[in-house]
C-alpha cells in the first residue's frame, strides 16, 4: 500500500534531518500543520502526488460544493461511491508519523495541530489538541434542518435504503470515495434525512469550491499567533486554506519549516525545507528524542 499511495522519494539525508530536528528542538510552542502526505503512508491516496495521486491516476475529479448542493444526481453519485468506499477508508490506521506526533504532543514538543486531512487519524493515534481545517468524513449533517449523525451509523442507514446494492471497486480514491461502474449508480437510492426528508445530507467536509468557516480560520490564526514556530508536514500547500498559514508565518517573521516529498508552494518562504517521507523523519525523530 505504501508503494500505491506514496510517490517516489529520496532517502532522508542526515544533514537535512539534523536541520529539522534542530528547528523542532529550538521551538517553545510549535504549531504543526499536516496534509495528505501524512496519511498516504496509512494507505489513503491523495490528489496531487506525481504518479500516484488522483489527478495522475484517473480523469475523475472530486465533487464541487455547488454541484453537490444543486444537483440531486450529483448527490446520488456521491453517496453511491462513498457508500462503497467508506468501509475501506474507515479501516485505515494511524502510521508512525501520527503516533510520533501524538507522543510529541504529550511531551509538550507540539503545542497544537491543524490538519487539512478529514480522516481523523490524528485522533485515532490519541492526539487531542487538533483542529480539523477541512472538517471530517466521520460526521454527516443535513443541510436543510441540520440533523447530525455519525458516519458509521449513517452507513447502516444507507444500507437500509439499498439492501440489494453492490458494486465492485474499480479504483480507491481520496476521502472515502471509490470509483465504481457508473451504470450501477442508477439503481442506488439516495438516503433521505430521517428528520425532514431532504436528500441534502452531506459529510461535515469542506468540499472543493467552498470556504473554510471564518470562525475556524480565525481560530487557526490565533493558534499561529500563540506559536513561536510553524512546521508544515505532508502538504504541497497548493490550496490557499493551508498556504495562508505559511504566508502569515512569513509576514510575522515566525520560523517556518516544511517537510514534504515534493515541492511546495511555500518553499521560497521556508527557513528549513526537508524533502522526505513524513514517516521516515518522524520515526527517526522518535528514535533520537522520545
């Protein structure tokens, strides 16, 4: 699974490891921002990685917020694919990077975590000081009446609507999505809200084309203001929701470090940039420091 989801990468160089270790050691209140590259080593594919990301492997693109909200057929397609893909997604476990980050949080080496991921693997690893910037797939909310339920219970609810629906997975894609035969989607029954009967049930995830709530962004800025250093791990920062924190760190002259296999949008802003797997770095950090 590592080969399937993690792009080609170089082995972590000792000199580069030392730079990032020193950066972390010198921080008194370290803010950690994490992206999809942290979870690819758990077998969760991402969107942009060369050769293995969704955009390189398939022509399918993630659903847009307005498409979901305005098109009932788009909602049917989304939930049919998500119904098939969710059991695989929810079975994924934290990898060494998540585990070490939890240890760093518990020892006071990480003050707060802002994650762009929606997989809750930080929480599964035991982390408590986490803000989910883009929400979570683990909760579902009706956009009409705001009824809320957990995604695992909702899976059984969908099954009740689709007791005879089966589909073979053609391709596992990010965020609990799965590519299936489009013809089969025609027989899928979109689940309706048990409170109001609407089909506007949506995971508590910020879809592409939507904005992170202003209150959450301000809270994250507050965490950055409280921090004395910023480490961004496993993100190319191609979307503004994460890149804004690198820009703010640069504006306020807070030390910034980047850990990512490939280039990031903020390479020119970084005090330290290490091109390596997150798991490789955090494993070594744990061996030496925890």
